[in-house]
C-alpha cells in the first residue's frame, strides 16, 4: 500500500488508503492519516470520491498535497471508524 507524507500545522502525517471496502466500492475510498508510534500513535480517517482514476492506488496518486490537507481537515478520530478498528 503506497504511503505519502504531508505536513499539517507543523506536524508530519503519513497518509495511505485504508483498503476498507464500503457498499460504494470504487465510488468512495477511505484514507488513514497516522502520526506517532505505539501508544502515542494518532489515527484519523476520512473518505473521498475519486474524480479521475477509479482504482484505489491511482486515484490516491492523483490527489495533490493540498487536497490531502483539505481531506485531513475533514477527517475524524480513528475510534469513530471501522477502518481504524474503533480503537483509541
């Protein structure tokens, strides 16, 4: 799974597709934003609809960093999502 890095408010976050499939297969994909390790790891989750390529990896590669930051700002804590296992 490809991973990208973005900076939000001076913090570096890793971004990857979640691999979680919803009933909207190929119309909606999940993104996981993570930073830190172990117990200090923070996970945020969001979903987006691809505008160009329909494959998960290709649509992720097409997203500019600015759009990733915008999606991060719309993300929710991992404990609210099955992609992150509802864990805190």
